[in-house]
């Protein structure tokens, strides 16, 4: 208990748990985010499609009868002018206008909902008119765990959390101490600089375990997010990621004197990764020109490695590129941080 | 022949910040067991001088020797023997008084019991209070406790009573006198003449980065006595501050 590494690490714990907002952002916020996203993008039966039929001709009756046989359609009959308004305001996805013994479809093919309505409506009308399909079809419906949005987003949230708590947790505490001249005061004692930095490492590793267990435990219990890879390998990925982001935090904090200054710097570093590194949506949505840059961002490598392990059960040996990126950032940031670090 | 090593020897000390010469050829010798005061207006170079002596600032030129050691040769050994209070340190507000002292105690190989130091600075009642809840005087006593917890040979105090109310000032003076009575050395900076007069065996008056007068408070007063007419005699030597302290209570109130 009297060793200074123990005391320094205890200080890290005390300062963290006595700061309710830090506890909230580290542990509660990711879970709230997961719940919100899980609810918003939960799997459900596909919506029924609303189509309007312009009932000015007697032929409309047989068209309506055909459409009503298809359970995935909601049919509304309307007058000409009401129909135009309904289509324009997206109350219906498509208009069916019976004419000359046939039908005319009025819709916007750019809207995927309308394009879908065109297919369903046409099928219903053709079947109603006596079409028989030449190929017999049977269906078996599966909704596979691992391919839902929540499965995609939980590893992304974990990666984002590892980045946030590494960069904030370490960077903020160091710059705060420097700004308050506490770091300078410590320099006037025989305190070991290595032990001071190690205390951040130890406390980070402890909180890392809590963070990972909370978020993944929540995902697995509530949303049944699959964990197909080895737990040991997942731990290695999380550990290396936490170290890399901690080193990045150390680098960002290595010279800044004020909390305001370092906050701007942290957002400048983290914001591109929140957007480009595939937290909420796949990074493959960005043009192929920028892909090489996106792939060497640390958060991209972390998210890709976490998803590969959890969703596909990929062994760590097949994640060489991602691990190389993570370890590369770890070494680069740490060495630079030690070189640049301002102790006073 | 026995020679007693002075606690602190400074020779030809110089330090500039750009064009500004903060310290400009300063010489100083502080004997072991002495309470030495560096006086001077703001910006005279007091803090720069003391921080160079503490090993916190690099000097441009000159020699600094503490207890026969130098920062170049024995920095680790020196740090064990010095107790330091800086002018602008803010201790972590989330920690308690006892936790703060335990932390500082853990940095030193040998030192004093945390509880003894808390008792010495009269913060027993605040032992488990967060630093953020302490008054200015209590925070300053804690800062001095942190400086004393390593059981130092030399205590550096940089404007220890600036901004404190009269009770807190006197409480700190008592604390400093107790430390001096154990035979150890104190180097303090101040811009309060009454403080220097009460605490210091010798003082150096610094302006524009060098010493313009040096000696015991008594000697310095004598030296100007001849050229400046003495102030009109007073009935007692009490000051208005004594009146204030007498009226508001001599026992040092915490709040």
C-alpha cells in the first residue's frame, strides 16, 4: 500500500469514480446508445405497401379484387385529383390507373419503396388475371443472428468506447495535472516518471475489463449478439486496442497545457474516426480512393478485428493486417509521446 | 578543521526568458538551520531563483549547490532531501487530505507518518474531507504538509501566505517556526515585510534579478536608520493586524 505505484494507481481510481460524469460517459452512455439503436433498427415484419387505385373506370373493380388477394398490399380507391395528391405526399407508393383493358402504373422509380410496390402490384394483378408461374417455388424463412444492425453496431460501439476512454481518460487527466501545476509539483519529489505513466496503464486495463464486459454482456444478453470467435483472442484484440488508444491519448496530451486546448485536439483526432471508421455504418460506403487511408486509421482496424472475431469467428491469425495497424499506432504514438512529453 | 557545509550556495546565477533577464548574476549563501527570506516586488526574480534551486528550472549560467550536492550529479538524492511548496500548485480536488498526503509520502524512501503531519498542520478534523472543500488557508497548510511529509532537510516556500487572511497567515508562521526550531533550513520568498521580519534570520532584497541588500532584518533596518528619519514613535509596537487578530480570536479559526 505504501508503494508509490500503488498510491498513484489508487489516485487514478479515486479520481475516476468520484467524477460521476466520467462514469456515465464510459459505462452508461454506450449502453443507452446500444438500446436506442437496437430499438430503432430492430428486426420486424416488412411494412405493408400502400397503393392507390384510380376508380373512374368499371375495369377498376376486377383490379381491386386482384390486389386485395395479396396480403402485403393495402389498397385504397381514390378519385383522380386525390390520387395525384396522395402520390405526391407519399401517402401511397404507387398509383394504379385502369385503362383500355390494361393498367398504367404511376410511380417514382427512384423511391425504393415505390419500385418495390411496382413489383408486388404487378405480380398481384397478373396472377389475378390468370397468370401461372412456370417454376414451382417453396420458401424457408430465416433471420440469422449476426447479420442484423445491432450485431453490426455493438462491436462498433465497443471500438468507439475503447478509443474514447483511452484518449479522454489518459489525455484529460494528464493535461489537467499539467494545467494545475501538479505535474510540476510531482517533478519536485522523487516520484518515478515511469511509475506515474504506468499508473495510467494499470487503471486503464482495469476499467477496460469493466467496459468490455458491460457492453458485450449487455449485447449478448439483451440482443443475443453472437460471440463466434475465441474469447481469449477477443481479449487480446481489446487489450492491444486499449493500449494503442491510451498511447494516442498520451501523445495528444504530451504538450498541451490547458484542458480546453487538448479537448479541441482530441476531437480533431477522433471525429474523422467516428465518421470514417465504420462505427455506425460500414466504412466501405466511402469512395475507393480514400479506402487506403481509412484502412490504416486505428479505429477502422479495431472495428474490423472486433467484427471479424465476434460475427464471423475469424481466428486472430487471419487478422494480421488489422493487428499490425493497431500495434503500429501503439508503438508510434508511445515513442513520440515519450519524446515530446512536457513534464512541467 | 571542521567546515560546515552551507545548506545552499548560489553563485553568479543567470536566467533569461527571451530578452528579459529574470535573474542577473545572483549570489546567495544560506547556512544550515537558518531561515532565509528572499524579498522583493513582483517580477523581481524571486520565483525563478527558488525554482532553479529546487531543480525545476534550467539555469543559463552560474552554480547551485545544495547540502554539498548539485542537480547535475545527484538529482535523486537531492529530491529526497528537499520539501517544496510551489506558488501555483492546485492539489487534486477529488482526493481527501489523508489520501493526498499518503500519495506524497509514497514518493519518499524515508519520511514522516501521515497522521503526524496532519496533526502538525492542524487538519485532523479535515482528514477525510475532499481537498476541493477546504478553505484557502487549509489548502495552503496541506501544501506545506505535502512539503514536510518527506522529512526534508531544506524547506522551500514560495510566497506561502500570499492571499491568506490574518489568522491563516499567523497559523502558517507558527508552523514555519516549529519547523525551524528542529534545526533545519528554510528558504522562503515573500513580499510582506512583516512576515520576513518575524520569521527570517537573514533576508536578501532582490530587484531586477539581483540582490540589492542582504543581512538580518535588524541590520537592514539599522542601515537605513541613519539616512531616513525614524517614523513618529508609537505607544506600542502593535499593528492594526494585531488588533484584528485580537478582536476576531487569537486561536486560529478555520472558517
